[in-house]
């Protein structure tokens, strides 16, 4: 994929309306229309849906400089066979993740902030690998905040479906097939002490054992958010992800939000975050200033209502990149 890396010089000009109080960023959009990791098709159109919802223009209205680097090349499921029944399309997904990792690494080397648009969540095995490799070369590690209804800590041996979009976090902490765990030639990609799950509410039985096996302790369920509130949970998550790291990657699966507000997602589950809770989480994230890369996944226009889930995804990205009410 040919890309230009030229941006005009940044300025500190406040955009009209006074909605952005953070320093402007140079943002590179990377689309990954991956649609092989789940049973339900449609999320491959997610990057286009978010672009149609005005992502680039709305970020630029906040004072950021945005370049759309286009889409990563992805194979069509209809032209391939699923392969291993315990990890469907594993080879094709691993190839896409490698290309994604290389594109993210190139974006960071160009001193831009990667904004990755999915596609199903299996792409995160690649995006996080690229971020981790960039900072590994500098002797630093990264934190990860995984905001999702699901833990994504299955392996082929524990997955009840064989869908790889339930495996990327496991791969990043070193569990699962080598084709995913060793992307870019090293494993694990992230340290458990800097990895946080936020908002989970649908975890497979065997996946619970994987969480214990991996030693992941920073897991906040929707009950934690109900009982303690979004602010307390996000403040703790940010402290954990930021402790001793260069910053943190945020992986936002739109199925974290209740289907009432986000109907067009890959795997909807009742009982998720509300519209306002989701914005608050992103606003707190922006306030802390440690964001080094961001991705939004699992937007499915096929089952959406007038593109409103993609529109919400764009709104949340704007909040994460500093949009304020006042």
C-alpha cells in the first residue's frame, strides 16, 4: 500500500468552538477490513462505515492533522477454505496481522499516532505487535487497555467456536498458536502487569481458566463498573497500563457498549456500557494523555441501523482524542 508521510507543520491553533484542549496530534488512519475471525460476516465493512460517518473531518475539526493511509490488503473468505476447525482461517488472519503490524510500526516511525479501524478483533494481534515492536527497539514496554464484552483469551484448544476473533489477547500474552504469538519474531508482546480488561460480561468457561493460567489479574467486569462507577475503574486501569510504560494502546470493541446504543456490532451482548458511560471512559482516557495508539473494531454495518453504530464509533474516537463538551 503506497502512502505519503508528508504532513504540514503542526500548530497549536484552537479550533472554532473551543472543543479541544489537548495538543494536536498527527494521526494516521489504518483500515483493516478483516472479516474471517468471526461466524457472522459484515465487520469487514466497518472501516468504510466509520469513514462515511466523517471520521477524518471530525478529528481535523479538533485541530489534529489526519492522513488516511487506506486499507491493509485482506483476503476474501469466499476464496479460501476455513482450514483448522479449531482456528478458522488462521493462516490468512496471521498474514493480515503481519501486514497490520508492519503498517502500525511504519506509522509510529513516521511520528504519527496510529488509529486502526476494524474489521474483527483478531486484527489486534497485529496492531499491538507493531506498537510493541516499535517500543521494544527503544528498550521500552507498552500497556494495553482492552475494552470489550469478551476477554478474547481463548486458544484453539479452548474455543467453543474456532473463531480467531476470540483469541488475540491470548496471543499477545503468549498463549495459542505460534503463527499468532510470534508475529514479528518475539513473544509475549505485552506484560501482564500492564494489561487491563475493562467491561467484560461474556466469558467462556474454559476462557476463565486461561485468564488464571496467564496470570491476568486486572480484569474489570460490568459489575465492577456498576458498583464502583466508570471513573474509578478507568482511573485504576490507566494507572496499571501506564506504570513503567511508554504509554498505552487502547483496543475498543464496540460490543462493549449495550446493543441499545450500538446495535451494529459483531457479537452483541445485552448489559453493556451506556452511551454516556462510553464517552466518559474515552474522556478520562484523553485527560491522562498517555495514548500511543488506538483501535476500534467489530462495527458491522450489515446489522446496523442507519450507520448509527459507526457514527457512535467516530464520536468515541473524537472523545478519546480530546473532544470536550466545553
